């Protein structure tokens, strides 16, 4: 089993590999016919700040939702699971704070995450996450319910 540190380091590499694989298939520009229409200028197709930030909330929420397929019933998986939920909540909070709608739009979920952060303190070790497992999972579930009632934030 990977240590928490190794798991945290491996996840971004894995995600980057998946994204790069998806982005690099089927785009052979060297063999494009010369009569092909010119591609739009970078500024014409660049996403707006609002689109980027909104997609950050949507993407962070999707990653958090993926934890619903996992749990702590297998002791060998429990540390990974609780650490993942904690990290995903932190990433969602950061995305909500960066969203152009402003933190006031996300008042309730940010307050729930702040309460969790307050209960955990600076100790994000597995024993402390396990001690606060009910609050951790409850926070995830409350945020899921809130987000489901705000589809404009995740669709």
C-alpha cells in the first residue's frame, strides 16, 4: 500500500497523464490539408475568467463526487479514502473561493468546510481524520446535497 505522501504525489501525475493522453490523440497537424480553414486566434477561443473558475468548481466537485464509490469498510483502504475526501474538500473550497460569483455565493458549503478545518486543526494525520470521520463524510454529503440544489455550479 502506498503511503499517504506517495499517494498525494502520484495522483497529479496520474491525472496529468490521463489528460495529456486525451488531448494528444487525433490531432496530427502536420498532415492537415493546406485548404483547411485557419484556426481562430487564441484570444477568440480563450475561455473567459468566469468560465475557467466555474469549471474549477465543477471539476473539483466531480472529483469529490467520485469518493461516493469508496468507503472505510476495508481497513487497508480507509487511510487513502479519508485523506482523499479531505484533500478533495480543500480543493473544492479553493475553487469556490476563486469563483467569480464570490465567496458569498458559497457561504454554506464554505462554512461547513471551515467547521471541519476547525475540528481537525492542523492535524490531517490518518488517526485524526479517522477520529473525525463522521464530520468529514457528513461535510462531503452536505456539500453534495447543496451542490445538487445549485446545478448552475456543477453543470
